[in-house]
């Protein structure tokens, strides 16, 4: 995780500098491991991003993430997971959701009848989330 975190943070920093965007105007996210790395970075940036999207991710670093999440009250999170995910069971995603909700983050949680995958309905819900976070920007 540390190497992936550094790589993503460097990319985000470079993109924000090149585009002259504050962190509050970007949304971070990813699928599976990408969602977990994006979560880690979103909780560590100097200021919160406009949103966080976690597709089939899980709670990997509770001792680190719990206190950091408490500093992200109100952060909008889109989280989606498959009910039949054999790699990352749904209950692990629910634990992440519960940690975020308890910390005051705004979580839009979706469970789908799918394995470790992405389905059309998920993408449609994600598009609506992104439009709400970034509409008019």
C-alpha cells in the first residue's frame, strides 16, 4: 500500500498542479485494489476531495483509516459491491461503509446481484453521483 499510495498521491498532485485545481474539485475512485488505494489517498490528502468512489473495495487498514475518516466528515462516498463477490465478501464492504457512516461521511451504498465485477446499473448510479459532485464544474 505505501508504494501505491505514493504513486497515486504524486499523480493527483501533478494533475491538480497542471490543471490548477484544488483537491476539492476532483473525485478519486477505483475498482477493487484501485478503490482501496483511492480510499487511502482520499483520507490522507491535505484537504478532502469532492468525492470518493469505491467499486468492490474493502476495509484494509482500519487502524489507520478510522481516525483519518473522522477528519473527513461530510465527504461524499459512492460505494458499490457485489452480493456474490467471492474475493471480497459483501460484509467487508459493509464494515467499511459502517466505519465511514460512524465517522460522519455521506455514503451512497449499493449492493448488486453480481460477483467481483461491475454492472450497468452500478455505472448508471456512479454517473449520477459524479454529476451531483462535479456538475457545472
